[in-house]
C-alpha cells in the first residue's frame, strides 16, 4: 500500500506552491486545505505574525538568504516533513514546523505529508 500511496501523493496537491509575496496566514490556510495539516512559521523561536509575507519575515530573521518576493517553491504530498521544512529554510530563510490538523502535535520528520494526512484520519 505504501508505494501506491506514494504514487497518489505525487499527483495530489501537486499544484500547491508557495511564493515569497504571500502572507504567512494565507500560506498556512492553503497548506491546511491541501494537506489537512498545519504549517507554523517562526521568527527565531517565536511564532511569526501571520500578517507578514515570507519576504518580510526573511528580512527580520538573522539567517542570510538571497531570496526575492517572486521566488516560488512547490510542495507535493509525497514529500517528507523534513524535506518541506528544509525547503522553506533554504529558499526563504524561515523556520517552519508541520503539525497535525489541530496544530497541537508535531508530525514525524520522516513521514510524508500524505501519510500524515492519512494517519490523522484513522
């Protein structure tokens, strides 16, 4: 079943993309709609203000990343949580955490987004 789920996940939500000019709360909402999981943005160790855009948050972090507001990443259901988190860090210089739909529990880094969504429905 794992291989079949992985194939399905590579096609599901393949259109989910993130651009630096989007507000954090918009990205989080779209992420939840696509994957039924919560995406939390951080500025340092504090949860970031949802009204900031990724580009503005990048300017407020200490990590130097050469990014523009029109840079974009694509996220698919077959990606592991740690891949998604690293992609945000390397592209936008921001820390994110993937949590369950309620936003209370972290998802295991080695789980795919699709597996985490299915596990939450059990």
